[in-house]
């Protein structure tokens, strides 16, 4: 799973050519965040819930509600799902204060445990770190033309 900010056509071209290294080229793409291979897309909804709970507000909304299918993706992407992420969600995550990242990370792990998600003890620190990575990605992606979310089906 990846979040990529930049021109959607360029992102799709790189993914279609299986050129994942290109996504880290800041001359071509505003931001790139590779999400853990074992992460389930629904876990990002729990991340947003953890953020809302820790911050005491209505934002960010559920990640699933922020995704919109591109539809008509090239045949080269048949084994991947690609969605456009609503800029409002990106902005809401970018506004998370740095001082709240640890609290959100801890709450996210609690929610994942409560939902019975299979997370190893060794993976929990990485999930907490991922909160900071998500906030940093959204800071960089705020003014990007597009933000795409892609994962293997």
C-alpha cells in the first residue's frame, strides 16, 4: 500500500511500469509514503478514529469515505486498486499537532487490538511511528495536484 502525491498520470505511469523507486523522486512527485505490507486499508479508518478521539474533534473523517475510485485505470494496474484521496482528509491529517502524534499512535494500537487485528508486539512501535509518517506525508502533500492511494488486491 502506498500514498503518492503529485500528477495522477505520472503516478499511474510509474506504478504501471512497476517503477516504485521513481515515486521517491521529489523532482517528479511531491510526496510518497509506503505503508506496511501487512497493513489493511481499513486500519486507516481506525487511525482517523484514534486521531478524532485524541484531538476531541470531528476530523479527520474516515479514510474510506475520503477515497474515490479513479475508474478506468490502465490495464497494467489490473492487480492494484487505485483511489484518489480527498484533499480535505489530507488537510485534516496535516493539521494534527506534533505533540499529539504519540497519543494518537497509542490510541490507534488500542483500537487495532480491540478490533482483533493481527498485530505483533514488535509491530506496535512501527505503527506508532507511522502516525508521524502519515502526518509528515500530509504536510508535504497539501498542495499537490493529486493524492493517490494504491494497494495490491
